[in-house]
């Protein structure tokens, strides 16, 4: 379900209003600042920064915004201090939810996440209550029109990928965190564009959902969490019955 879930999120984002673009730029800017802070401002020697810049370019983020974010991270420009925080919780049907936050105020973020959870059928859980149901992996989503499965397997497996999933309209490439930069670079070198490339939390335990109402509640909760200013990404382990995703989104 992880690839389907990510693909559905991407498709929703493509149809979103300009306000969503502002949120996306904010998330990308924070990621770039953190990457530059932790690994320096030269993308040639900072794989994480290089990946963040590639994402920003793919989203048509202005080059001036990218440059400012880098300089904030290296200290050349003043800026707020960001922290990365993980919140865990449950949605309808006992579905596990992980919320990645980049914030300059943990108290504000915790309050917003808790409130959003409570208003939309979810609740926060303690540290470690949900995270064990997920693995931290590199995940690349590629449109099926960008390449063929045989070529993709040859390129990514040699670079260190551990799995390639063919989902008809898109491919999902999974790799260990340690091989993420190598796999990303291999795709770039061959001119294969990704519609999403990130370090994600992928479920190793899935919660089966077979009714439309529960699925709709979980998707609504995820969407509301994604709308929060400090939220970078939301991951869940809902395993939907065939055809239920389309019904729940209708």
C-alpha cells in the first residue's frame, strides 16, 4: 500500500491550489536549510543537500529561495533554528500514523498535531508505540512512461536498491538508507526523473481496511495533518482492499 498511498498523495498535490505550492516551498526550504546546516552548503560534498535541491528544482522553486535557504543553513544569513521531530499516533480502525515535523517551536507543533488528530478521529501515542511498525527506507516514485521495468532494475539494483515494484502506472524503488544517494544519483545519471524521492517510513506491518468509511476517515486525517505548516510528511500503514481507495476518495 505504501507506493499506492504515495502515488495518491502525489496526484492530489498536482491538482491542489497555489496555496499548496506555498506550503511545499516552505517544507523544501526547511529541508535545504537543515541539510546545509548539517553537511555544509556545497551540494557536491553534501548528498542530502543535493537531493533537496533536486526536489526544489522539480517543484519549480525559485533559485533565489534555494540560495537563501542554503545561506540560512550555513549561517551566512540569519534565520530561525529548526528541529526535526517525529510524532506517532493512530487513526480510525487502529491504523498507525507517523508525522514528520520540521519546526522552530516544538510546543506549537505538538499542540497542532494533537488537536488535528483529536478533531479527525485520531489520537497521539507515546514514543515507539507505532514506529516499530515501519522501516526507514529510501523510496523513489517514477512514472511508468519514464522508463521500462528491465532498464530500471538494471540501473537501480546495481546501485544498491533492494526492491522495484511495478504498479502499472508507476514504479516504486526501495533502497536502504545507506544506498539512497547512490540510487538517486544513478537515476539522475541515466536521465530518469522521479516524481518523488525521499527517505520515508514504509510499513512492515499493515492494518487491513475493508470498509469505505474507515478508509475515508484515515485519508481525511492524513490530509488535515499534511495541511499543517510544520508537517513535512505523513505516513500510515493502512492496507486497503482492492478498489477501496477510489471509493474512499470519491
